C-alpha cells in the first residue's frame, strides 16, 4: 500500500462542535484521528473572509440574510445555534458559537503539523464573487501558512483570482458528481486537467465517486496532489451497516490508489479503515 492519506475533518470536528467554528477546528487538532481539516469561506460586503458553509445564514443561525450582503460588524452579532439541521436531521450541540474570521482559524493551526483545505465556497460559477480568491491569497501569504494549506473551489473564477494575486498559492479545482454528465465523462474531463492548467493549480479535490483506477496516478505524474470528499458524511443516528461497509471499501480503495487526503465527518472510522 502507498503512504497512508491524511485524514481531514470535514468542516471541523462536526460530531462534537458546530461546523466551521473555532471549537470545531481546535477539536480536529486535538483529535488523534485527524491530520487536518477542511472548512468553507465566504467574503462579506466589506471584504472580510469568514468561515461559513451556506450563502444564506438561516439554517445555522436563524437569520434569513446572505453573507455577501452583510458586513463583519453585522456578523459579529450573530451566533451559530446550538441545534442545527444537518443533512436531513437535527443535531444538538452544547452552546452557541460565533462566526470566525479566516485569520482566527489560521492562527490556531499555524506552525502545527496540521493540513487545511480552505474551500472558497461557491454555489454558481460567478465572476462577480471571484474576489474572495484574492483576499484569501493575501491572508495566507501574510500569515505564512502556504505550506499548510490548499485552497479549493467549484468556482473557476475564484481560483483564477487567487492565483492572479499570488501565483504560488496552493490551489485546486473541485469536481462534483452532481452535474448533468455521466461519471465516465466527468472523470475524463477531470483527468485532462484543463482547468488546472488554466489556473496553475498544484492539486485537485474530487468527489470520491469520480476517481477511477488511474486518476490519482495521472495527477501524481504531474506532481499534483489529490484529495477527495466526503467519505462517511454526517447523518442522524447510527451509520447503517451497508453504508459502513461501502465507505470502508471506498476508503481502502482510495488509499491503495495513493490518494493524498480524505475528507470525512467521521475521522475515527476512516482511520480504522486504513489500519487494515
């Protein structure tokens, strides 16, 4: 087997803390099964980069407003609720948490043996929202964490903007299987690396379903890293036995193929899979 992949907590350690909060990131740092974390970022109206998953605040905070219409001063007064809806079920946490700035999250991980996928969140390929790329590039350069992070996005323009500001920023286009094309065609498009060449990426992050027997090797031959999402997604209640067996098989398959990192809501389960 190849070197074991890094295990990244998806949105932080969400089994214990609300997603994309500082306690969730610290929880991942403290968790012996995690080698890093993934989290999502948005740009506010006044060009501050904040950690958050949804474009609209309602699911997590109860406030029905969009982040890009709000300033950082606005967001400082809003908290992530202790009970939130996650993938069809309600999840209860101990206390409300605040929305953090990217700088705060990077300050926690700086200098540690800990890897981070910063996802520049996008729900459409919008040119108008590209500027989050340049702001993230400025922050990771200023905080000197280039060797600890990769910046990924489903929005080409955000990554193009990021690389335009700081070409050496580690970045990778993200590929999802939720598109009106067959898995076979999506895999072919991904393996050409046409998007990566245009934005000077040194990595990709893909839905695990799109990775076949030679995808990873093709990217490694280009000296590019490959990550995948999301094995063992968070779900209400216990993970059914058939799902557990399926994800376990996938984790072992991807590790055998040489995947560089795996994003998961259940780091301990992936860790267990990689021991056998």
